C-alpha cells in the first residue's frame, strides 16, 4: 500500500494490505493478516514484520490503520513520545475518516503488535446504527464515501510544516453515490446486464486531485489529550488538477484500480515533493516534482514545471 524511508532508523517501512474483504464487514480480528513491516534499503532484505498496531488495549485493524505511511520529523517526533512513523487509512470496513497513528517499530516477532498512539481518529462507531450514516459519528470536514485518500507525507520547510494527505477528493459530497457511471444506481440496472461499463462502486460527483493540509500542532494536541481525536481538520485544500495529466470527470469511480493515484514522498534535505500520478500515460505513471520553500504552497511557493502551486501555507 505504501512505504517510506526513515533515515534515523536506517529502514524502509511499508504497509501491505487489501482494499476489500466481504468476510471482514464487521472489522473484527483475527481475520486479516498484519500489515506493517520493514526492510533494509541497501540489500532490500526484510528486517521485521508483519505487525499490527495497538493503541492501549485495542489492536487496530489494518483497514483502519495501515495504508498511507510517512516519517514523523523533529521536533514533532519528540513531542509525540519519540514515535517516528505515522500511518493510517481513510476508509474500508472500519471507522470512516482520515485516521493517523504514530509508532516506533523495533523488531518484535512477526504477527505481533507494535505500540502506537492516536493522532487522528474519527468515530466512535456505533454498531447498531445505520452504517455509515451514523448520527453519533464524527466525520472529517467535507467527508464523502467517494473520497480516496491514498498517500501521506509530513512536509517541513524551516520552522513550518504540514501533514498532508493526497488523493481524489469529492467537492460535492452530498451528490456522491454508490453505483455505475452516469449517475446510474444499481437498482436501475441490476440484475439485468444493462448497467453501464466501468464497474460498480463509490463515485465522486465532482472529483478533484488534491492535497489536504493539517496543522501538525493539532495532532500533537491529540497526543497530549488537549484535543479529541476527531477535532483536528484540514485547513487548506490544494487543487492539483492544473498539473495532472489525467482528467477526472463527474461520476469518477474512486474505488476502482485506476484511482490509486497521487502518492507522495518528500526529499527533506532538498525540499522536493514528489507525487506520482498513476495511469497518467496509458498504464504508465508520471512523477511530478514540486519545490517546497519558505513561502510554501502560498503566493510564489511550491513550483512545478515553472507553474505556481497555490492553496495553503505550511504552519
């Protein structure tokens, strides 16, 4: 699902999970294998894993905790108990929302757990409520079941920073739906074979490739219990559509295989943000390179191919 290099540990950490499982609709464990591991960046040989994350007495399901993954840089690492790795997931069969958990994996036995702390978690889930339209639920801002956050990266420049989630965002969440292309619901064409091509799933009414920026200090507040796990919200949305090769039309299938797009990584030493765009040239990906400097992502901030990337300042 994702990977990140942590220089202080001399390891590449990765997540290895699934997107879909009929058998795990209740998100119980066991049932899905652990999904966090590491390997040596020189020999590419495994160092440890796979593991689950555990917060308190709760073993977190991989469908909730392990998809996007990123390094936690200083000084925020020290502020959250020296946990240098952050991971999460935004949807699946478990809690809906853009979750983030921090951990410091050593090399415990395979199939065991790694202690983690919550930095962002939405809920609580009430099992007997009509999922997912749950009145007791705390959702992220502008949440849509058609949103597809696939990547994460912790950007820094000077003394400023932003925790960034990347993916396809539905700018009209009230109109997103589960069905086929062209606003066709399953009840309108099933069980006959008259359904539009392209498959059934969650479709975005107004899809937009974007970055969502969170204030890292808000996540520290969650760790110190100053804020509840569902209180931090993204403060800026950066529209990436002017830079992308692909276009994303209304009723875009965000649960399809070709929605695995916008996966970021950050060269902290040189201030370069790399974002891969899957299926941008047929089946081939493209990699876009942005610079992140002092006025990052605002005014004359990050630059890609001579164009200005605007949308929100790092905090």
